[in-house]
C-alpha cells in the first residue's frame, strides 16, 4: 500500500504550456476583431475575407480545446457558439 500511496502522491495533473495558451487566446482575440471589421463591409472581397476569418477562428477554437485536453470532435462543423461556450466554461477569455 505504501508504494501505491507514494505513486499517487507524486502524480500531478499535466500542466498547460502558458505561452501556448496565451498565443491561442491572442489569436482568438485578433480573429474575432477581424471578423467584426469584415462584417462592416459589403461586397465579394469582404464576404470572402469574412469566410476565411471565420474558418481560421473555428480552427483556432478547435486547437484551443485540444490544448486544454478536450475533445473538439463532439462539436459539429460550423458550430462556433458551442466551441466558444466550451472554452469559456473552462475559464478562457479572449
């Protein structure tokens, strides 16, 4: 029993790389700002740019969920709201 207790006492939850967390949160903040700016414009180029920014935003949300150890596959493609809620529930802000 002593060996098991020592093993359990020495076990620690894996820690997240704080620099990677900061990088992902910064990228999410930048992309969400880009989406807001794009939505203020009209035309084909603005629509194309918005679509690209939204795609990058969703990809970054999924990378962030994987970074914290969550399964991003439970969220269907294009369901940005549930991805954002999942990250926010884990204490993320951007």
